[in-house]
C-alpha cells in the first residue's frame, strides 16, 4: 500500500474519530444514540449474497452500501441529508437496506453510517479511497480472467459513479445502478460500461418514466408478489408498470437469478425485470402499492 493510501486511511480514521466524539467536520455531525464505531482499516466496497451470484457467471462484482434515504443520524449544516431524493413512500417504508437479510445487523448498519458520514464530510477523500479500491479489484479480476462490475449506489441514489467521473476513468469496468431518478433514464441510452435500471414505484409518474426507460434501452425493475410464470402474466406486469396501451415485445428477466442487470439488454428496447419481495410479509406490507400483483 502506498504512502498516499496510508495517509488517506489515517485521514479517514481521524475524521470518523472526530465525528464519533461529537465534533463536527466540514459542517457534518453524527447525532446517533449508539456509538459510531470507527473501523481499524476503512474499506468502502463490499459484497452481498445477490451480487456474489455474479461469480457463477464469471463476473466479479463489488457494491457500496451507504445509509439509505434519510436513515443515518447525520446532519450537514444542521440539516438531515437524504441519499435517495426520489424514493417513494413505499420504497422508503420497506427499504431492503433496513429490513432484509444481513442489512439489519448492528455491524452492517454501523458500516453504512460511517461510510455515509465520511462521504458527506470529505467527498474528495472518499473518492480517492473508492478509486484505489476499484483499481485493486480490477487487477484481481484481470488475474482471474473476469470482468469487474461495480455498483456504487447499492442503497443510495446519488449517481456516485458519474459524480466521480468513473465511467470515463475506468472504461474497462462496468458501472451499474438501480435508480428512481427520471433524469438518468429518460434521455441517455446505456453505454458499454454504464447501465441504469429504473426502479418502478407506486407513484403515478413512474409509469411514464418506466416506458421512457424501456424505450431508451434501460432495464426497468418491479417488485412483484410472485414471479410471473407465462407470457400473459408478464404482459399484465408490463401494463401495470408502464403506460403502454398495448403489449410491446421486450426482454423479460427474473431479477432474482443475478444482480447483473447490465446483461439484461442485448440492444434496442430495454428489459422488464421482476424482483420478489425480500424480508417476508412485514416488508410486503410496508412496501404497500409498490409491490405489483401478477
């Protein structure tokens, strides 16, 4: 590890230690009732059960988890920061980042919070650390003969890859994200190494944006009460998710198989992706009308 990398890790620990002790840094303050635990070796990128499925199809995948929406007890200049500005009420209430699997564990929550705090307190430092981790993962992927895919907005919706200019700086790394932002999917088509999946919601405007996303070649993901089993059920799902008045042929994908959404679309019209509810009946109730019935 280079001296510069050691220096940045020390800077990160110093900032987090300052926040953990109740002090502010660049206007950012930690206000949690639980102690903010500072990692000995701050590491930003990780994995999950779902992204690990990519290994089975020969893709190395890494993911960044920040504290979703406004869940972190962190303020900047006295105001709560929302990392998911387009989240719908159902999405916010039933967020998988707070209700499903390993995400609910105390250590995992603490990891999301300190990463969020560091990003807000020193965006440039955060970017340098991310860049080094991507470079190291790319080297490992090359040694193993696999492409590298990175999802930076695992539980946020900030467009982090574009914020740091990573698509241009890493043309051989696939950068993909789910988003509820209408701006990211309404105009630009997917590029060779940048892919968005629009996350459909219960909001009325979601149908219009979903149709635009499909027309531009992006994937559109919908949470379903059960996985569609035939063409009729996929057609019913498309009618609910988009504003099309007739079925328009499109690729249909079981999104539970892998998280490699950038493989959904061979070209042309985007793919309709079905995702099952994670977290059981309680989360299903919290998601409400964001769950589409097929």
